[in-house]
């Protein structure tokens, strides 16, 4: 009798739990956009990083910018699928590889023996959006040459409109990061060209050919003075 009572309670508990099944949590990843990774192995050596994210971005939940400007977790508890830091790193690596036509890229601190021609230091202080707020990216990046000397430093604020849904907000944030990668690649290119040996797409100037030597004239004494060459 005791066993029957326990079984009944257990069945009721299971039925109760079955009625409270939660919906799957939506998960999102950034979009790399349309890029073409170069096939050739050579190209400019680029070191990306450190890439620093604001503290509020170092979490799994996808935050929303509310009408009053505050931030809160998305209503359905939407999450990033994996690490947002890792997604940003890989998106920017692929953007730089595609735009600079190189596969010689590594994340900081880089592998042993890797000597970058340019290092990109990046700090992202804002990356968010909301149903009534556009996607906004605020960041600062610096370019260092192979001697560690700063060449370029920029503060940027980018904005992208969206349709309000979480999916379109993630698309808009991805577009902002793609634009950031394009801006950094545009700034890197002249540094690489300036530091690159003449063998890369630069035709060496030909030395002027030496003119043939002309022997000195020697006078021959005859009735007429004739000069023989």
C-alpha cells in the first residue's frame, strides 16, 4: 500500500513537470558576411590583439538597450552561441585576411617565431542594440609596426539600423564589426606597402646601360692632318 501511494505521487510529480517544460533558449552567432579567404599562403604578417571587450559584454546573455537607455537581458533569455569574444576575434581575422589578401594572420600573443609587420590593438567599449535603438559600436584601435612603434590610432563610433527583432539586431551588430574590419584593413595597407621589400609588386628600376667607350683620337702626320679613331 505504501508502494502504491509512492508510485501515485511520483506519477503526479512527473505529470506536473511535463506541463512546465521550458521553451528552447534561442542562441545567436555573429555573421562574417561575404568574404573570400585568399588561397595564397604568403602576404603581409598581421598580429591581431589584444582584443579587449567591455565588462558588460563578457557574458552569455544577449543584452538589450531599453527605451530609457539602460541595459537588460533579452526577454527570451537569448544567448550567444559560444564565446562572443571568440566570435569577434574570428570575424575580424577573416575580414583582415580577405581585404589584405593574406593568410599570415595570428591572434595575440602569436606563435613562436611569428614576426608581424603590423600589430592591431583593439578595445571595444560598446556593442549593443535594442528593439527601439540602433546597433552601436564604439571602439579604439591602434596600429604598431614591427618595432612596436605606434603608426595610427583611431576612436570610432559606428551605427546601423535594424528591423527590431533580435535576429536583425545581431545582423546589424555583425555589419558594424565588418565595417570596423574594413576600416582597420584600409589603415594597415599603406603601412604594409611602406615596410614591404621591393619584391612585392614593385618593379625594380633598371640601371642605365653604360655607353661604349670611345678611344682617344691620335693624330697621324701626313701632308694632311688626319685623325684616326
